[in-house]
C-alpha cells in the first residue's frame, strides 16, 4: 500500500512534467521510477584521492577487488555486484560522446578480464579503444550481502564536486541509492569535502560519511566528534561512521569477532542492510520527496518568473499607454486653462498699456502746445502750428500702433507656446485685423475763431484812454492859471491813449492764446478718445481671433487624445483581462505544484498524504 502511494505520486510528477512539456524532467522521473523499482541497492563510494575508498570496498566484500597501495589508484569506476563465481568485465560504450546519465546501453562492448588482472583493469591500464566512450569495470563475487541486492560502485578520487561520476553512466550520482563519502581520520573534513557533501545531499536523501583508517590515528574519536560538529554547522544531514578497513580484513582472516566489532564495520553493514531493506518504503519515499523538490521547483520557477513579469507589465504595454493617454487628457485640460488665462491677462494688460502710452504721448503734445502759445500769436503762427500738430498726432498714433503690433505678436506667440509640445504652435493671420492708414481716420481740427484788434477798435481805445489823461492833467494845470487844453495836457492824453491801445492789444493776444489752447485740448482729447477706442477694438479683434483659433485647435487635440484614450482603454481592458486570466492560471498551476510538493514531502517524512491525487489533475 505504501509503495503504491509513492509510486502514484512519482507517476503524477511525471504526468505533470509531460503536461508542462518538460521532456527532460520526464526522463529524469522515469529513470528515478525504474531505479526505485529495482530491488538492488546501488551504493556510490566517493571522496578525495588516497582516502581509503578502494580498501573500504574490499573490506565490505572481504575480497581484493580494488587496487590499494601507495602506487595504485582507481582510474576506472568499479561496480561490484553478485555473481555465482568471481568474474570481472571491462565495459566500454561504443558511442564516443554521450551524456553521463542513464544505464549502460545494450550495445556496450564487454571484455572479460582474468581475475588476476582485476587490479590492473581497475587501474585503467587496458581495455580502452580509440574512439570509444567511457569505460568501467564490473566485478561479480559470490557474497551473501551482494546476493541480497547490494551493489558497490568505487569511483576515481576527486576533490571537485562536478567531477563525481561525471564520466561514466554506471557511476553517476543519479543512479545511486546511497552515497558514501570517504574521509580518513588523519585530518578533519576539508572545505572541499563539505562542499561535496552539500552538493550531494541536495540530490540524494541517503548520504553517509565514512571516516576511515581509525587504526592509524589514536585520537580518531576526537576527530570524529569535530567532524560531526562540522557537519552540523554546515547543515549536512549525514551520519558519520568511523571504520578501519585494515582491522576488518584482519578480523575476517582470523575470524576475530571482537576485532571486527572494533573495526566499526558492523555498524556500516547494518546501515547498508537497513537501506537495502528500506528501499521499497522509507528510502523510496525520501527519494520521491527529493525528486519532487528538484523537479517541481524547476517547473514552478518559470511560472513564478512569468507571474512576476506580468505583475511588472502593469506599468508597461497597454496599461502604460492608457495612463499616458489619461495624463495627456489632464495635461490638455491644464493647457486649455493656461492659454485662456494667458490670453485674457495679456490682452487686459495690453489695452491698459496702450491707453497709458497714448495718454503719455498726447500729454507731451499738449505740453508743447502750451509752451508754444505762451509767446506765439495764433494769428500769425496758426498755419505752421496746425501742420506740426497733425504730424505729431499721426506720429503718436503710428508709434502706438507699432507697439500694438509688437505686443499682439508677443501675446500670440506666448499663447502658442502652450501648444509647442503638440507641434501645433502655428499662429493665425491676426495682423490682418490691425488697421494701417491711421491719418485718414483722425479727426480734423478747424481753425479756432479768435478776436482781431481792428483800426477802429484801436482808435476808440486810444480816444478813451487819451480823454482821461487830457482831463486829469488839464484840470491840474488850471489851478496854476493855465488853460485846460495846453501842450502838457495834450501830451498826457496822447500818452494815456497809447497805453490803453497797448494794454488792450495784450489782453486780446492772451484771449487768442487761451482760445487756441482750449481748442487744441479739445481736439487732442477727441483724438485720444477715438484712438483709444480704435486700439481697444483692434486688441479685442486680435483676442477673439486668437481665442477662436486656439479653441478650435484645443478641440481637435482633445478629440484626438480622447480617441487615443478610448483605444488605449479598450486595449488595456483586453490586456488586463488576458493578464488576469493568465495570472489565475499561473497561480492555479503553482498551487497544484505546491500541493503535489507538499504531498510528496508528507510522504517523505512518513505522514499520509492530505491531498488526493485526483484533485491535482
């Protein structure tokens, strides 16, 4: 019943690999299935050179099947199994290059080796042909332990993790049920050995550290204790068994049970028998749990990566285009408010500045008029003055118009600058609404009517003035006995008459000057009112033209952006739906893989599976 459970889980893992299209993982699961159903227990002996691996194998089978000694070393992997009679064979793969995974092919070339040449064959001194693939030596011995199903594989010594069993399929880690890492007692476990153990325990649930040559080191127990501490600190879940192959072989030769017990091999043999007996159940369950972890992690890794990438796609693709379109809509709204505020504010300032400029120019003209007519007589200077006044007003109007044109162009370009990011900063023909011939629209000034000092008025004024002088001086001289009309009184009358004429002439000049100044003031005020109205109307027309132009442009941009927004939203909705659907599928697959993994781990620790297999399909 238990074997059926782990086999069902392993088959379910294989079906999952097939469903995911991972043929490589499926082959791994199938090989593991064949291996676990094989009743033999394949024990792989690994370790650094000169640590006593070959002597350990010889001591387990109590036969010199592997070369030992200072000048001998194992070059070809040696597979020691059961045979009715001692036999040795060199096996060569005819394929020059093939993966070091899987069983030996059926067309492998087998060359029998005489028993007395077994050591030479293991040392790799014969049996290799040019162009042939990896080779190993198979040895059969009539031993009860081997007959029970134990198979020992002695590998060439190496201190590199990747080199363990990499050259020969018969010695690969993938085919091993138990791994024995050999290290002698003359030193503690090295960093390379600990790294090797970490690598092996990730792919094998059953690893044992064998500390050899305890007979050579008196304090081997202290070394063993330190090695166990190293294993615990490194997180290597492997037991350590101290042994002495020399004591084991000597005890076997002398049938000394006490010496055999001292060699430590009874504990090792008991461990191997327990593993052999437990392969259909606890060992198989642990192997299935480890296989599940290795295979399911490889299946889940691309799913997790895809899930993370799809989560990251929220900020890219159609969603990013949707966000960009939404930002464009918001930016266009802000742009619309900005350009309208800019146009309104600038035009208000423009009208105010134009009015101030025109007022300042007309005031300058009036100041000049006042200064001129403080001394000039309008009767004689009017024609020249009128020509100057018309020319000055035209110049003031033209200068004001030029400023209007410059400011309108500046305002138009400033408003258009808000649309530069859209590439629509073309200005409308606003200058067409600005009038050019201003002199034709200026008011004409009529010659003001002023009083003239006629000859009759001069005679009458002189007579009035001379009468007073004649009477005043004539009366005064009568007191002196002189007649009223005398040369003195006549001279005084003439003097007073001349003064009266002069004073009246000055008063008439001032009245003429005041009249002309008032007339010019009224004319300039009329000019200012008309010119100001004309500037305001022109500025308003330019403002309306710019407003209408950029309003139409804003509507066109808004329609285009809204169409882009709708298209982006539709694409984003479609993409979001597809992405959510795919994410749900990925999460469901990861959940099923996690459930299958949990079921395998519960089986590995001896607990019943909590999730039925049919729920995972």
